[in-house]
C-alpha cells in the first residue's frame, strides 16, 4: 500500500502517553461488550477483566514507551484516516448532496476510557457512537498479523476503514435506526440486524478502497488480497472454528468469512453507495 508522503489527519486524539490513573468501571454492558468483542476477534480479554476494567480495577500503566513500530503505526493510521475523510467528504457531496462530519480517532496503549466502556487492546478497534470516536490500540495491528494471520498494510487499512464506515453509518442515520430495532427484537433477530450492519461496513470499506486508489494511487499488487484475507480471518464462522466451537449461524453478529469478502468486493467493484444496501439484499 502506498501511503507515505501524504497528509495526516488532524482528527487524531493521541492518548498513548497518558499518565497513571484509575480505569473507570465498565458496568454490566461494558463487560458484555468486552467479552463479545474479545470472543469474535479471538483475543484474550482476561487482562482487562482481571482488574483493569472492572469497578475498583487497577491503575492505567504510566510511562508508556512508544517504539519505532508504534510511531510508524500512528503515522499510518493518521494518513489512512485522512484518506477516509477526503473520500467520504466527496461521496457525501457528490452522491448525497450532504456534508460529511469526520470522526475522531483515539490512539491509545493498553487501556483508556470511552462512553461505550473501557477500551483496551483486548477489545480490538471499535466505534463508539456516543462520542463519535474510533478507538484503536496500535498493538492490534501486531495481533492482526501475528495471531490472526492477516498481515500487510492494506489489511490494517481495511480495519481502520471498517470502523470509520460505522461512523459513516452513524452520519447517515443507519446506526441509530438499527440500534433501536435491535433493542425491540429477539436475540436471533438482533444478531441478524447486526450482521447486516457489519456487512454494510465491509461494503463501505471496499467502496473507500476503490475511491482511494483512483484518487491517490493507493493500491499495490496483492493489497486487495490482503484485505480479502483479513475479511476471511474475522468471519464469525472462522473465528468460532478457531476457538474450537461449532459455528452457530443464529449467533453470528458480523457475518461469515465468505459474506465479509463478498460485500467488501461489492463495494470495491461498484464504487457506489447503492451497491451497499445490505438491508434490502435478497441474499446476504
């Protein structure tokens, strides 16, 4: 992926050097969020649950050392975020006649607070609609590559683009409507709605990738394969098998590996928002 030498985003909140302090309580909803995200990303969440995120938990580690890899990752995230800002501003203007308000991306190390519960390396990246911020521990890129088998710059860019896509859904009013629907639905119906939301975010990621390449010449040989591999590694069925569990479709919340790959490809190949209507699709 060609990203060096381009502007970075001004919408980065860098908390990686934050001093010591006590992590606030997650509450029941936050604990559930940590467990679910940890499970579906296949990451060990016990360090968070054993004191760093529950009421009365331990202090956030101070004097965090930032390595050369940390700095490079931060620069990469900043440029990728700037690319999403430019692309989505143009799409909103040209296709919707609307104004896109960019998200803020919070970089942190180990643990930080969010209105959606404490963020940690155990939770993986996520978007919090309560403050319209994406939370990302750059150590997750190492996890993505080393533990999940999804290496490469563009695999990491896909992760950033997917979380920004949830902000796009929030800007479009989709996230609010689907959240309300899920609260009124059975567990199976709620999960099915969640899958539609996640697959649309994958499609939006593919849409961004196409426009980014056309605008910046971003893609190199093998980049799309990296994104497709990442989509395969984080499919619900693949994660469940890797966790030693039998895939249970009613419990899926993000979509199968095949679905995630196919919807990313749909966005990339079409370059149009209309191709990403997972809610009206006859076949997810």
